[in-house]
C-alpha cells in the first residue's frame, strides 16, 4: 500500500502574528518621521528687548585721606594714626553717616638729592543719604588737614532693586507682542517662547569733578548729582510655525 503525507495547513492566526511586528515597526518609523518633519517646519527667531528706569542718585560717598611726611617711619605713622582717630571720632557722632577707615600705606622716599623721608597715608570713606550733613562733615575734616580725594554718587540698595524690577517688568511685557508681530510679518505664527535670558546694566558710582585746591570749613564741596539710567536686557529665542 502506498501512503501520501500531505503538509499540515498553517493556522491563519499564527500567520497574522508573524506579520504584526513588521506592521508595528512601520508605524513607529512613520511617527518619528512625522515628528522630525514638524520640527523642520519651525523657524527659530532670536531677538532682544530692553527696559529702562531712571532716577537721581540717592547716596553720596566722600573719599578723604590722611597723610604725614617725616624723617622717621614711626613718627609718620603715629601722626596718621592720631589724626585718623580724631576724624573717626568726629564722623562717628554724625547720625546717618557711615565712616570706614580704608587702606593704609607707608613708604620711604629716597630722592637723588636731599635727605630720605617716610610717608604714611590712610584713606577715610564717608557715605550716607543726607548729602547736606555729609558735605558739611567733609568740610570740617578738610579744615583738619584731611585731603578730599573725590565724591561719588550712587543709588542705595532699596532704590536700585526697585528700579531694576520696574525695568525688568517693562522689558518682559514687550516680549510676546514683539514675537507675535514678527511672526505675523513673516506669515507665520508664534508656536512658543523657547528661551528667555535676562541681563542687567547698572551704572557705576558717578564721580564728581573736584578742584585740586583744599576747601575751607565755610566752603564745603557742593553736590551735583546727575540722573542715572538702569537697563535690563531680555534676550529671547522663539519658535515660529506655519
């Protein structure tokens, strides 16, 4: 007897499962390509806006110095120390004035012709918001042979922080309108603000020009503050889409 062996039929479900990974893989490739295409269709826009605030300086700093020349280093230092102590005592009794003893130096003078000598010097810094009282004190100290080195106008911390906040708010309010206007001009729309960076531009102390001549007690240095401008710059990176 001759027997024939026929191949067994493959179930349809197994065949379908065999192809399912290929189908899933194809869908994933399509989604990735779709996302990449959408990303390529965006346009990056970089721009910056600025906010400003103006104010007259509120704090005055007066810089003075005590100097003594003597054939003896010890004598020069003793004279400077005595006069600085007297100046600090006078300044310490003034309400609203902060007095700081600054850098101290001593060096030997060796001229080509003539005897050698020693020079001792120390700085004194006075600061406060009551300029009338501060300048009056500076005049008194000048009459005691202290040298006026300079005057600087600046903003006190509270005023500076308030002005920076105002300038920052002004700048940030300009960001979205400018981004949307630029997008509209280009025939696009604003998709999102991708990155925002804030930087500050603060004026340093404003020096006051002084005459070299020493002023008497009856003629203290005069105040002449100029308005200062604080600037806040906001750099923006935006994405535009069709």
